[in-house]
């Protein structure tokens, strides 16, 4: 028995968004883990002193992969992850901007979050304006 898959229409925009998520995941991993750990080790502090603990870079890679591969849950994942990210980031911005701390750590965090917020706003807008780009594949 032959199985075939319906292909979602190719979209350079979806490919761009997926690769943007991969870049953001790498950048976030560097900002949250590599740079802080390296800095702590070079300044003889405990290695986890400056680490921002979370697994968002893994979630961003997952969504980037889903945008490229278009499994059945792609649209749902894009909408839910975008809404959650936007709410979290806007809440964190409100808290941060009430009493800003422009240290190098917090400035790196803030700039990273501006780009993440922009990416997820673009993804949510794309789902709203061009939902056909998220047509799923059948198995």
C-alpha cells in the first residue's frame, strides 16, 4: 500500500520564520547559557551564577522544525506558543520597565526578548492573515 503526503504550499516566508526561530534559539542559548557560564568560570564564580534557566530555545527549535515540516499540529503550536510568548514577554517588560536594571546581563536579556517578541508577533500575524500557509500534511 502506497502512502503519500499532501504538501503544504512552499512559502519562503514560512521558511524565513523557521530559520529566524533557529537563529533566536542559538542566540538565546548563547545569551542564557554559554556567555554566563563562560563569564562565571573566568571570574572564579559558581558556574550557574548568571544563567537564565529555561527551555525556550528548545521550544523555538521545535516550532521552527514544525514550520518546515508542517505536522498536523503546526497551526495550533504556532498560535499557542505565540500567544504564550507574547503574554510572558509583555508581562516581563512591564515588570522590568517599572524598575529597569540596565546591567549588561539585563540589557542582553531585554534585547533578546525584543527580537523574540517580534518573531512571535510575525508568526501570529501570519497565522491570522495567511492561514493557508499552515495547511497541515496528512499522514
